[in-house]
């Protein structure tokens, strides 16, 4: 049975696209057939992070408007063959998407894939509401800082009122993914702690991804972090989150685990 | 050198100062649909169930649907609304020539308003209180004029709760709570953890910087006491 998952946050720059790519790749590495759908029409990024920017011919807007067939627009990843991308259009804006068109495309994707991962644009306007509209579950990405947490809270309210599931009176499954976390700074009170964020948002925790240079390095090379360096702490956190999404019982590794040497010398952990 | 004409008075007596203040208020918006006779039957049934709630409320009438019925029908419609106690303050959606040479002509037809915030999905209660079983999220607005609001969960920063009576929050209050829209000074706000941005009872309000840090994070009640807002710890 296919699942539609929206990755959303309200605020921009918190790591939605990075997380969509990493979770999608991790699900595909676990043997699931996955399509990543970029809803950020006009500011597409997911193609770059997947290293597929030179293979885009047709996009989501073309398919929504009926100018191209779905298989023409889907791009299959060269590294994990069960991973696919439906890119956004860079030259259009969010108004090019229609509710009926998106519904039809999601319906077609449901017939082909186990997981449909919708990478939401920032904001609470049309693009974001269309991305969440048909979701069965949501991953809410937040950074440990007050503005991000409040925006995420707003998005959770919208997930509970504006989605198809919410309108039908069904429960909307929501998970928190805390990114750019720095355990050292949180311990020193310079950053919100995991517990603080959980207390405010009151949704279950899917994972904590530490602030790490690996993430940026991988993005710049066009790799989801789980493919580039599977041993990196950030990659492990995403893989663990993907296993949780698949229903496995997993115990979280402590975020920002520090090695003996860095403890001795009191330096920040390398990742 | 003689002063310019418009300054001469000010040399001796200061001119009176004209204060212009902005004000915003909530207007009800009605969009009557043809057939109008059936629409009035619906309206009267609705009014019978909410006695007095709409009396003397400012009202904006959207005529875009009713205008098709012609000028006479629109005039009967507007008179019918007025006779039910509505105060019509503006019209929308009607071509300007429709109401020419009638006493409705003077009403403004260019209104710049926005729709009121969408309320949280919660069943309307039968009793005089509304129960919200879960958190109120940032950006959401709970408005219940007919009585108390009870919330089992937190009220987030950027969320608001407005009650005709008292507000009871079994959780942290991090947003705004306003009590006593109807009940007045009798109403109170209770919360099990005070981290609010603003609280208000019966037209009195205070923002967070105006109460002591000693109350932060504690169970608190807020009430109106002889014309002043009083916050006190409950624990």
C-alpha cells in the first residue's frame, strides 16, 4: 500500500529539501520504491541535491497541466534504482499548480510507488497547502530555535485542518525531525533542547540530525547524505528515521555523540 | 514680514487639534442567494435559534448573487434585513447603477476587509461551554462568545482564545487569552502554566512585559478587580 508523506516546516532554510532527499534515499536503500516530488515550483532545489539537474526535461507543472505524461517527467536515480524524482518547474510559479491536477498526479503516483515524498515549499500559501493536501503522514522539520518551532506549530495546525485526511475526520500522523542540532550548545543553554521543542510541539520524535558539514558537502556534490557517506552521524540519523517510518522499533543514538579525544580536549565533536 | 494667512491664528491662540484614530471591528457578512423568499425563511430559522446575537451588529451585504433578481428584489431584500434589526453599513458586489436614487445609494460599496480567521475545527457545544481536547496551535483562533472555553492542552505562541465567559487552560498558555467578551468583569482566565504573550479580561489587557517574572511558568489566574487586571499564582 502506498504512502504519501509530506516534508514540511513553515519556515525556510531549516532543511526540508535535504531531509526529503535523505529520507527518500534511505527508504529506497531499504528496498522501497520511492518518488520524491518537488513542490517548490519556481525555486526548485531537489534536482540539484539528487544530482539530476541536467536530466530534467518535463516537470510537475507539465504533468499537472496535462502537457506531459507522468513517465516522461519521472527521473530514475542512477545510484539507487528504486529512487525517482518528479522535479518542479523553475520558470513558473505556484499558481501553475491546480488542486485537481495535483490530486490526479498523486493518484497516478500511488499506483506506481510505495512512498510518495512531497517536498513542500516554505510558507503557508498555495504551494505548501497543495503539498500537504493529500498526505497520509507528515514529517515536520524544525531547527532548535524559537522562530522555527513556532512556524512548525502553525504548520501542524494546518495539517490538522486543511488536509484531505483532516477534513474527512481521519487522524493525520505527524512526526518531528529536529535538524541542525548541536548537543553541546543545547547543554550550554545556547540552543533549545530536544525536550523543549517536543514539549511545545507535542508530536512524536522521528529523529535528531546534528549540525554537520557532511550534509552541505553531500548536497554540493549532488548526493543525498545517506548515499554519500552512510557512516556519517547525519546519514545514520536519517537512516534510523527511515527505519522508524517503515515501522521498525529502533532506539535512537544520542545526538552529537562525542568521542573520547574530543571529550578530553573539550573540543566540539567533529560532527 | 507678515505671516502667511494660514499661520496668523496660531500666533495668538493654539488651534484645536483634530485627532483621527483608526479603528477595526468585526462586521458580519451576508450573501443572500436567490430564491430570496426561501433564503429569508432560512435566515429567520437561524435567527430564532440565536436570539439577540445578531441584533444591532454591523453588517455588510454581498449583493453579487441577489443582484440578478433585479432592482426591486434587492430593495425588498435590504428593507427586509433592516426590519430584522441588522445595521447595514456597507454593500458589496452590486453594480453602482442598481441602487441609484434610493436611500441605499449613500452606503459605501468599496470595503477593504478580510475574512475573519478560520476557527479551530471543534464541534459546537450544546452547553454553555466549549471544550477543545488538544493543543491550540500557532495561528489558530478559538472564539466562543456564548460561554466558557476549556482547553485540555497548550495554547501556542501566536494562537488566541477568546471567550464570552472564562478561559480555562489545562496546559501552558503561551499565546493570547481574552475572557469576558460577554460576561464582563465576572470572567477569569485560568492556566496551569503561565507563559502568555497577552491576557485580557473585560476590555483590560496586559502584555507579558507588564507582569512580574515571578509568575512565569506557574499556575495563574487572571481577573478584573475594581477596574484593574490582577494576576495571581494559584500554586
